[in-house]
């Protein structure tokens, strides 16, 4: 059973998630209901996943929904495939996003903006998981430390959420594809006995939250700078064509600015 200290730490995580996201201002706060606000949509899934993880860690280890019982169920299935393919799966959404843009299927942002967004999301996700792993120092089911939360799963869901934001307006199937790789990554971490189920649940929440927070706060400064630079070049490069008259007769005045 989870110790009282660990329970308090996990509840503190829930509090941090809610305060970090709800601290963001909603532009239509006075007219939107609480469940319609952007901040709720950002925090809802991570908070639900964390609450589910707390449940599996808090109940008696002999109950069906405890992390121990769930782990045993996975390990007792001889047909389960043991593989490390999840090492590749966690980056599949990134490859798909850049691949789709390469073949002409454009997403939400240009190359520069999406690269900055992805970098910030991965850095935030990495920082959160590293601090939590060292803080909790929980043992892995197969031995070893630093089990909680699952960094593989956090990275997979961070990149899947990145793909979702880039292509959700193009087709929902791109989101399905990205999250399918993320779910497979989390499931394989449990099947291969690298992580407990709550490690994966909280890792998924961290990945989703990290990317959503970056999209919520990103200022698109690169795009604004490129737009201003383009406007400046457009203004500088112009052709002026006017009728003119000299002592020798009528003519045309031409001025080309490059």
C-alpha cells in the first residue's frame, strides 16, 4: 500500500497541475462555463490519469485494481510479445509530422515554429519526469530504481499531443495515429515489466500536459518576425510607374526599388 507521504506527494501533483493550468487566463472567462474553458480542457485528462494512478497505488495490493494485481495479469500472459520497439514508437509522431510536411501536407505551424514548440515541450516533459523520478525513487517491477513516472510514456504522449495540435484541423485520423503509438508505448512498458501501470498513467498525463501548456503559452515570435521581414521586403521592392512631361514631350517615369 502506498505510504502516507507518497499519497500526499501525489495529491500535491494534482494541485500543481490544476494551479499551473488554471493560472492561465481565459479570454472569454465571463461568458464560458467552467467545463468550456481552455484551462479545463488542458488539465482534465492529466488530472484524470493522475487520479487513476493514485487509486491503483492506494488500494490494498490484493484487490483486482491494485498495481500489483494488474502487473501480475500482464506477466501471466505467455503470448505477450517482449520487445523494445517502444524506444522507437515514442518518436513516431515526430517523424510523421515532419514527413507529412515534407510531402506537402501542411500542419498548423511552419518548420521553425513547430520545431521550437516541440523542443520546449520535450524539455518541459523531461524536466518534470526527472524531478519526479528522483523525488519518488520508486522501485521498478523488474528491479532497479526510478520507476515513477514512465519517461518513455511521457515522451510518447508529448509527441502524440504535438501531432494532434499540428494536424487536428486536417483530419482526426492523424491524432488517432499519433496517440496509437503513445498508447502502445505505455502498454509495452508494462508488458515488458519496466513499469507499473500508475507509472505509465502519470507519465501519459505529464506528456499531454507539457505539450498543451507549450501550445497555450507559445507566442509565435518567429512567425511574427518573418511576417514583418516579409512586409519590409515587400515595401522595399516596389515599382513606380507615372506619366511625365519634359521639354522634349510626354513620357513615362519608372522607378524600381529593390
